[in-house]
């Protein structure tokens, strides 16, 4: 799966689990370790865990496996590394503290309506 399609698929899965404030950020011209960041929040640690589990389970069906997953012990900020796509799932109250959205303020955003059209 191409990086943009993967990012859109991840976004759709997260939105299906009612992820909050989801953003897809194109960092392809900013860094060399990824093409896209998908950042979203869950209302609780339980919802964060549900979002991450859904992403991992659904992508395995598509033969897409993470290189690593960090943060599962606490479920407050989980990072999933899908090579060209890095996923950050925050517990809502912790997202503002790390403020990745502002860190990448000058990076291009991918419209979320594209995620809705992913099958």
C-alpha cells in the first residue's frame, strides 16, 4: 500500500472508532523518516487502546504490519511505526502537552474527506 493510501486508511479506521481531532500531516519534504503523520486523540485510555487495536487488526488483514508500537503500557500516547506512516494516538488530555500539531504547523495537511472515500 502506498504511504498516502495507508495514512488515509489509518485515518478511516481511527475515525470509525470515534477518534477526536484527527489530522494527517504530510512531512515528506520535512523529514527523511516518514512521509505522513497521523495524529488523533481518544477521550480515555480505553478509547486510545481501542483505536490502536483497531488500526493494528484491520491493517494486518491488508498485510500491513507495524515496525513497532510504543506506549501501550500507559495508553496515554501510543506511537505506531508503519515505516512511511507514523501514527500518534493520544489520550485527549495529554495531546496538548506534547503539542505535535504546532510542531508541524507549517506542514501540509491532507483533507480528511479523502479518508471517507477509502474502502
